[in-house]
C-alpha cells in the first residue's frame, strides 16, 4: 500500500500579504539568495509554509504562515 502525504502550498501573492511585503521585494530576496526559492509549477511560484517558518526561525523571528483550509468535497 502506498501512502501519499500532501503539503499545503502558498502562492507568492498570499505570502506577500501574510508577511506584509511587496511581491517584488520577495522576488529580489530570492534572486539575492536571501529567501527560500519555493517551487515553480506551471510558471507560478509556490512555497511550503514550513520552509518559510524555518527561514525566519533561523533569524530568531517567529512567524505563522498557514494557508486557509480548502473545503473538501467527498
């Protein structure tokens, strides 16, 4: 039996809102290798909230980056 575990991903737009930071500032920090790159899917950049939290924790800053739950239809 194969078990799959899916992680929530957050878009750069959602992330910029939660961090109160302009998306262009985030892109600049990514280019300068001062911020996690996330992953690109179909040309759109997504981030794992845990990676962002770890990035800030290394600097001694506590952040809560969570994505709102999507309703599930079964």
